[in-house]
C-alpha cells in the first residue's frame, strides 16, 4: 500500500482510518501456489501447438477454474460470488428446463425464488467455511505427524528462523539467510 503524503491527506479528508500491515500470510501462500500450479498446468495442456499464445487461452482457463468445485469449499467459487450456478450459453440456446421454468414464472414468484436463493447462498457460504476449516484441521493433523517435539537444555545450540517480515539482508535478495545464529540456550 502506498502511504505517501497525498494518500494520507486524501484518506484523512474522507474520514478513513488507514491501517497498514504486512501483506504476508503464511497459511495462504501455499494455497496461492497450489492454485497457480493448477492454472499453469491447464495452460500447458491447452497451448501445446502455440506456446506463445498462452494469453489467449487464459480467459477460458480461468473460467474453467472458477466453475470447478474445490475440495476445500465443496462448491464452485463462481457460485459463492455470483449467488447461483453458472448458466452456459448452450443452456440458453437449447432452452434447458431450468431456463424454461424461469421464463414462465410471474415476477412475484421470481422475486421470491431469488430471495430464497439468497438465503440458501448464506447457508452455502457457511457450509463452505465449515468445509475449509475441516480441511485445515485435516492438513494440520497430517503436518503435525511429521513434527517431532524437541526439548532444549541449557547449553544447547539453536538456530532462529528469519521470517519474511523480519529483517533480512536486502542486498542479498532471495539469497538472504533463512536462519540466524547459532545461539546458546542459557
């Protein structure tokens, strides 16, 4: 976030309280990398003949990604954002039963259905959140099986991890050290 003098004046004139924090969120980093890996693999499958035109398939790839149910949520991101399942052009052209019924509804019934759909969406959001929490617990259990409890004694040598938000050597960039020490436990 840019917090220069002009931004500060603009925010203050609008009565907005500006809070800055680190953009790093360790739990999310793996999720973003996993999503990017999936998107890249989908792009690779679709550009085998013309690799330089990957940007032309990106829209279709993102569309497919957003309309695929995710394990963590047990639903599609599209439905969580837009409040209903996607209606494809072929559904409209072939007049699927869903579309036909929707077209035949009186306006009052249509509004009632939309209201019911809105209520069920809130339930879907809560269910997606519960599914994500359950998946996080499963992943945590799996990862904790690999962790060994260690007890340190006075005189032991230890290393301290340098987290991304801690001070690293800027001139070393990505080659900066991940650990500092050793330190002696007293």
